[in-house]
């Protein structure tokens, strides 16, 4: 049975966003706090709903840059 309460990692990601940390700083913080690999921390943060607007904006920018190259 899944808990309706946010996980500790979820809460840490939300708190970092609320405090104004960038997505990069949030990834670094999660990596250090939970002793995760960079890839694991990046996946966890970038797949979190609170960062989706940033991820989508960067994906669009990446696509535009690739078209120019």
C-alpha cells in the first residue's frame, strides 16, 4: 500500500525548490544527502513534478540548439 505522505526525498526536492535552489543545486544536494550517483540524483530530480517546467524548457532549448548545429 502506497503512503499518501510524501517520501523524505520528495519532501527534500520540494523544499529545495521552495527555497529557490536551482535544479542543478537540487541534484547536488540530493546526491550528497542520500549518497546517490549523479545519474540517480539527476533522474530523481528531473522526473519530479515540481521541476517539469524547467525540464521542458531546457528540452526545447536543447532541441533548438541541435537544429542549429
